[in-house]
């Protein structure tokens, strides 16, 4: 991997080494903290009990916090398809960005270039399928928003990093905010299940509010222009197109 890397090891990982074939997923996060230094301190503080494998700085430099074959603590309670607690089967990539709580910013071109190189290297090394490249909000929609709607999923999909739909912008815009019947809303939710999203909510969250968060997670990934938590015809069309790619 032709990237500048530094090593800033975190003590927050499982001591037992995993075998290479256990690695099936890549999960992107943003740090969601005011400063980059604060984020690094938290990810390397034994009291925080959180970490990641790779940290992408604002200038594009990459720090290794946990070696790939050790389980980093980045996903938390998480679900995707038949997997739960994805720490054991994934590599976590944290990207320096203040996130939604602290003036969410565009990811820098240097970050995007580094993410592209790093991810291509990991995909080749671990034979990771495009549909197994995820955001934290995909696997924990009731808790997380990262990497968020400014993360360039469409750009990465063109480089075979992740999945994107094949519908035209104009076609989708013409169907945006068009209401659909309840049976089609149920079809949309069924499509989410086929894609990999799981309907396991936070125990303190009412089903109605969980579904809104789930729809927003889908929109942050695939309909980034409008995050409103409402199921419209555009969302349905995107989900139908994606089901064909994910299955």
C-alpha cells in the first residue's frame, strides 16, 4: 500500500487473534469530535473502550491503531444480514470529521484519495465484496448517523468500493416526495431487509421512531439530497434497484 502511515496503537482490542477469512466487512465512521487530537486520544484511551483499525486524518495521512487481525471496538451493538456485533467480522475505518453535532464538514480531497487507496488495498487483501462495505449508520441506524450524507458513496461505488443504484438523477428527482400507498411502503421496508438492514431497535425507542431513523440511514447512504425519514416513491425505486445488486 503506497500510503504514508504512522502507528499509534490503541489498547482497545480483543487479545485473541482472528483468522484472515473472518474479515468480511469494512465499516466507515466519522469521528464526530471537535478536534482531531481529541478523537485520537479517545480512540487510544483504555477507559473509552473504543478504537478502530485505521484513522484517516484531515491531511490524508493514515494512522494504524489496531492491526487487522485483531478485533477493534468500533461497531458496538450492530446488525447486518445474519451478522450481529460486527466487530468480529469487520475492519473499522475512522475518518476525521466533526460530524453532525459539531458543524459537519465535507470530507477533504486528500481524505478521499487516501480512503480510496486504503480501501482498495483491503478489498484485494481480504476479498471483500462491494455489498459488504458499509457505514456505521447502516449497521446501527437507531444510534448512529456516520459517516453521513456528505460521504461520497456514489464516487466510491464507481471505483468498486461499495454499491450504488443505477437510476438517473432526473428520473429520481421526478419521483421525489411522491407519496405511495402503505402496501408499497411495506415493500420498501422489505427491500431494506433484503439489502441487509435489520429491524432491531433500541429497547427504549418506539417502533415508529426507529423506522424513521432506519429510513434516514438509508437516505444518508443512497438519497443524500434529502434526509427526511419519509418513504416516498424515489426511496422505493432506489431500494428496488439495489435489491438486484445486493442479491
